[in-house]
C-alpha cells in the first residue's frame, strides 16, 4: 500500500513539473514577457537582463526535474532539486498572493490560468508531496529497468529541446491564446447576456454639521439627500469585492495616427486584412521588410487591407518610417495586446471578418504567391460551405 501511494505521489509531482515546464517552454517569449512583468511590479527592473535566459532555463529545469521523477533516473538528486525549487517559490508565491503585483502567476503559461492564491495553495500541496518523496526516496519502485528508463529520459529531453527551439524560431507549437488561428476577435470581445459584473464597495466620509464628527458610510446608507445634517467630505477608491466576467479579448482596438478608432472597420469588413504586428519597432527585426513591402503591394493590388499595428509613437516611429520605408500605413494598438497576439516582432496576421486565418513569425512570412494560394483556398472553403 505504501509503495503504491509513493508511486502515485511521484507521478503527481512529476506530471505537474513536466506540464508546467512544457507549456512555458514552448512559449519562451511569452514567459519572457511574464518575467519582465514580475520584475517591473517588484521594482527589480535592473535584473531585466535575466528574463530572457530565465525564460528558457526555468522551464527546462522544471521539465527536467519532472522527467527524472517520472523515469526514476537520478531520483535522489531530482527529489532534492524539486524540494529546493519549491522551497524558493512557495514563499515567493505567498508574497505575490498577498501583494498581488500581477494578477496572473503565469506558472502554467496561457494553457491554464489560475489565481495567485490558487498558485500558493498548489505549491503548499506540492512541497508536502515532495517532502514525502525525499523521506521515502529509497523505497521507490520502478517497473522498467534503468537502461530503458535512461533511454526514455534522453529521448524526452531531446524532444523537449527540439520543440522549444522550433517554437522560439516560429510560433508556439501549441497556441493557448485567444488569438489562435480560427478564433474570432469580435466573438472573443463579446460579453454574454446576464454575465456577472464587477462588484465594488464604496466608502464615503460625511461630516456632521452639528457635531463636526466625520463618519464613514457605505453604498446603502450614505446620507446624500440629508444636506441639512451632513456634508460630503471625501470618498475612498472603490474596493473590488468580486470580479465579474472578463471576455478573453478585452483590450483590442486600432487607432489611426489622428486617434480615430477604426477597430470595427477592419474587424467587421469582409475584405481580407493583413496586420503586420510589431509591439516595439525599435526592437523589431527589419530583415524581412522588403518581403513585407512586396506582400503589401500585392495585397493592395488585389484590393485587400494591409496595415501595420504597433505601440511605437513619436520620434522612434518617424525614424522607422524614414529608414525602412514601409509600404503600408502604421496604426496603433496596446503593447500588451500586440505581445499576446503574436510572439514574433514583427509578425503577420491574416483576417477576414475578424476571424484569424493565418499567423506567421517573421521567419515564415509568405510570399505573394503563397499568400494568393492561402486566400484562394479560404475563398473556395467559403463557397463550398
């Protein structure tokens, strides 16, 4: 009975570590952004240079610990490393749960979003299970021989490294974001009828005109009509008691340089629309600019929309336009939204009526000939429906 329980504990801990490392590992840029959010929230921007290597090393460490626990290779070392890992992150997640510097812990990437408190409780359970493994590591049983378990370990690590390398140089092999291919941006922005809304508590302070006493009131009893006895003094910032429904896509908008909102124009139009997404033009790669200009010229000849989306403004935008001579109009979208849409900087999207038909990393930008085939295939698909 004890041996079976230890097998179950080992598999639970191993699977959690493998899953956590894998879903972050296949989206290294997304995890890099999350680490930067943490550093900024904790006022540790001086350590930002660590976020990029950390986005690869931390998920790899989690995945490797999980795989060694599952295969039983170096089980003593992996159990100790798992304990050290949890010993560091459990107090950290408690601090994050208390202070709430970021609302999404990012521990399971975009695959599974849990709250900061849920993350802390998960870590409490994990550290308890890891301690059980540490204490009983000599009593663990394995079905396969060490030879086959070693082969499995190396194959799985090699597969992981290959998938991470591919995902970094293209788009994540699995897309858990609301902007995945096939998703409708307008549908993702809708709030269902009857969906719960945010519930806030307001605290008002009124001064009694007779006693000069300042008293606190809530929404249900503040004396806003009794101006004879009470005078409004101040109001605290609203306190969020309960979060309401938040649509998967809640911050997507497109504005022209003249600050005109043209979101609906491009999301509801039946014309094919290409978006060049570059959250920061100063950091973006420009090696495919000629290919983009060629694709833009073809798209405009065909009567399709072709625009750039960025958060870069001012002098930096002017320098980009002078040096790169983009053959398309640049418009503006929130930086965090652009980072979420596509991990490549720049990247390319193809939409029709707000539905994402294609997404491309700058290493995979289609030629006009390939784009014509993609558009033609989409048109034929619609005709056959």
